[in-house]
C-alpha cells in the first residue's frame, strides 16, 4: 500500500534537517574545511549518496537555508503594498527583520560562530559571493516582472544591483560587529541606523521606481 504523499514529504524533510543539523555540529566543532561529507553521513547513519541527494555540494550543507536569503528581497518586492516603491519595500523588510532579531540579518543567537566559520573558509566566502549574484538575479526578475520589461533591461538590473549592494554592505557590517564581539543589542542598534542612512542615500527616480506602474497598481 502506497504511503500518503504528505508522509513521504515529511520524512524527507526530517532526514534533510537531521543531515543539516549534524553537519553544522561537526563544522562548529572542527571547522568547515576539516569535515568530510563521509563523516557527516556516518553521523546521521546514511550513505554519502543520500547526503548528496539532499545537498548537491558540501557548501549547501553549511548554507542549508540559502534560498531564503537569496529570495528575500525579490519576495519583498512581490509582496509589497499597493503603489509602494521597491526601495521602500526593501527598507521596510530589512528594518522588520532587524526588529525581529532575525537570523537572515545576522541577529540570531550563534551568528558570531557562524561568521567565524565563513571567515576561516575560502570556499564558504566564494559561496557567499555567489549568493549575492543569485540575489541580484532573482531581484532583477521580480523588478522586471513588475515593470513589464525584460530581465536585461538596464533599469531593472541596475535597481537590483543597488538594492542588493546595500543589503550586502549591511550584512558585512553585522559580520564585522559579530566577529569584534559586540553585544547583539548594540549590533541591532547600529544596523538599524546604518539601514536608514543607506536607504536615505537613494534619491531621484530610483526612490520612486515601482510606485506608479505594474501589476500592483
């Protein structure tokens, strides 16, 4: 008798979570570059092939929730209020996550250790840069869709690069503050101020882009 699809999906989700949890435990104990996929598989009592079925690369094991980070600004643009400019939606989204002390802006418990592992691993640093590029691609797509243009349109791609650059610089500040040992509340306060200062720099047409055209209107 076939199992219900929901049960299979829940089992797969539990297996994926167990693999990711075991991987992060080993990475935290010994460092990312010192842990092998075989050791992670042994810890969860699955095969190496099973690990790769869930995580195509070792870096994916570390950044197991990377899609939430890569898609966040694009999701903010798509879910924004009617007639709300892209810039305002992205600022509001970042400030909300800061207020919630969300892990996606580096404010959850244990982020200092996370950032230290990234700083110590060239391959994780390379993956971080790739995630920035993927964020730009997804945000460009969301902006182009809203403006009823193509993804190679200079307005859509430039706006996406600018907004992702602000986000990246803000997260870099969080990383520096975390590695310097600043208290979480101090980091959050500094991040709120930096977010507002950065977005205040955006004047002219980009500040109103998306506020008067597109399917949200």
